[in-house]
C-alpha cells in the first residue's frame, strides 16, 4: 500500500516535498539524454531540422519536441531549490555567498568540462553558452536580489517573461559588440570572433533568468501544507495550460511562430504545439511549465518504484549531466569508427562533434535503444553518488556537483 504524504509526520512531509521535485527533475534529465543521443547518433541530426515539416516525420518531430520540457524544468526548479535551501537555514548572507560561488562555478564548468564533453576539441574552438551557463548567471543575479521579498523577485521574472517577446522586435546595434550583447540577452546568435573561439549563444540570458526568478517565488507554494499545496499546483498548472490554449488557438501574443494548417492532420496538430524554445516564448513557458506544475501535483504524495527510480537521477542532476555527455560522445565515436570512418577523417573543430554530417549514424529506433542503455548504465553511478552525498553532508564541495 502506498503511504500518502498527508499521513506522514511533518519532517517526512518536508522530505516528500523535496522528493517530488527530484522525481520531476529526474524525469526531465532522462528525457534530456534522449535529445543528446539523437543529436550525436541519428542519421540526419547534423543535416536536417527535426522540427521542419518539410523533412521530418511525426516520430522524429515528437522525439525532439518532447525534450523541450527539460530546460524550463531545470531552470525553474533551480530557482525553487534555491528558495528552499535559503529558507531551510534562513541566513541571507550565507545563501548569497553560495549562490554567487555556485553561479560562477556553473559558468566556468559550462565553458570547460561540459564544453569539452560536447565537442571533444582540446583547442576549444567553440564556446557554447547553454542552459548551465544561463542557470549560473541566474544564480548570480538571484544572489543580488535575495534580500527582496520572494514575491517581488517573482514579479520581476513575471514582467520579463510577459514582455521579452516585445524586445525581439527591436533590432541589435550594428557593431559586433552590440550584436553580441543583444544576442547574449535576448536571442540566439553565433559569433566566430577573429583570432579567438567561436561563441554560440544558445540560451539568451534574460528570458531564462525570468524562469529562474519565477521558480524562486514558486518555492512559497511548495512549502505549503500537503493538501493545500496539491490543490494550488493543480489550479496554477491547469490555469497556465488554459491561457496557453487561448493564446495559441487565436495566434495571439507571446509566440513568434504562429500555427497553421499543414498537409496532414498530424502535422497540423504538431504545428499547434510547435512553440519557440530559443528564446523561450511566453506560450512555450506557459505550456511546458504548466505541464511540469501539473506533474508536481500528481506526484505530490506518490512513492513508487518508478518515482524512486527517477528521483535517483533528480537528486544528482549535475553528476548525471557531466557523465552522460562523455558517455554519449565516446560511444558515438565508436559507432562512427565501426561504420568505416577512419580516425584521421573525423572532423573536429569549430561547431563539429567529430562525425561526418552524412553517411553515418543510426535510425530512430536505435537512437531509443542507445538512449535507454545509457540511462540504465548511469543508474548505479547516480545511486552511489546520491547515497554518498547524503551520507557526507559535512563535505560542502559535494553541493557543487
């Protein structure tokens, strides 16, 4: 028989609340691994856009689209975890120091250890600023705002997410520095700087910062009593989804990519849900955060073998993130060499993974097989590290992994 959270003592209820976040975060990180396996292993991943209706299939589209759930979940729950950690000890100065150091650490990690895992280029000719970098910047900004009431911080995030789509209508300055700064804040961009590495701004900072600030304020809701929290999660989550439907049906504000009838019914339905991730539009955020919040409500008092499985990954997300890139990339090189490409012909360098764009790779069913294999291979390591981390709380450096 399942034990509901409402029947647990208060201390265990608090642990259950954290576990529900871990489950959703673990689910997101497992789904994220699917996208990265597809990126490196699928036959057309380097030559075709999986979201383009001109070349994709429903299965390939959904394989890419479902992973849009991951980044907003990570960023939003990073803010929530920061709130819960702060309220656990109540020391603003300590929380600010941790957020600053953690933020800088994540930014450095992104452009070094993670960057090498993605590109396998010892010369670091490509610097990609993606979700870990965006979370790092978000932590630094949150540290500066931390002494404000959480609802004010959430309000700042809300204003940004409501209005940043308007800013995309304002073009960048004409200089390279102006274009880079504009891209860093608002829109994806690629900058092959002369005499230095190419910088790919994959996750513009301002819209992702808004999700982290909203997640911080969301921590107030998570700390409510079990029944009230579950009710609030459902109300908020379904309300966000309802607003998304209204905005999307009539192609109203908050999405630069309007849906339109396609050649088939399936593609028309997919067009409706094909919202913009780079940067995350208002409609994108409403839909995927709405789904995430509803999931938190559903998992609010659930404790099963399945939820414990995903929670194992969710308790050590950075540990998994680092390992999975190196495992996926190494196994991809083995695949390419097994398909007849010579080592000296592997393309490494600016925006290159070390595999030819065409002529290698596997079809979608094998992508799923590789994904499941990698996730299961990493489970023992994640379980060990999760237990080690819990048993050595005195080792503060563990909190950075």
